[in-house]
C-alpha cells in the first residue's frame, strides 16, 4: 500500500541524510523512526500511569505486593546451574 503525505522539506532532508548514513532506504528509516517514536510514547504513558499510581498509597502498595508475588516465579522450572 502506498500513501502520499506532506513532509517539511527540512525533515525530508534529515530523513534522507539519516537513511544514507544507515545505508538503508528512506522508507526503512522512516518506518524505524515511527516505531521508535511509538515506543517512546508508550513508555512515557506507562511512566505517567505509574507516577499517578504512586500518588495513591493504598493502590501503590497493592502494586508492590503483586510484583513481589510475581518475583517468586522468576526461577520456576530452572535447575540450580541455570539460576
């Protein structure tokens, strides 16, 4: 599928330069940039959500308790030499 989008000329120049430096097509560079930005937004939203959760002591304690319960499973099904 192909779609035409408008892009700022200076952004296009940077995109082309990064693609050249990476030795890959501009489309691949753009795909990677969008994916990196998507991940950045996801992590920022997760951080914001945890910050809000920390403001509520009772809910934050529940979170910490649940994490502690999950930590028990970290070594499940591992032999001594695999730990």
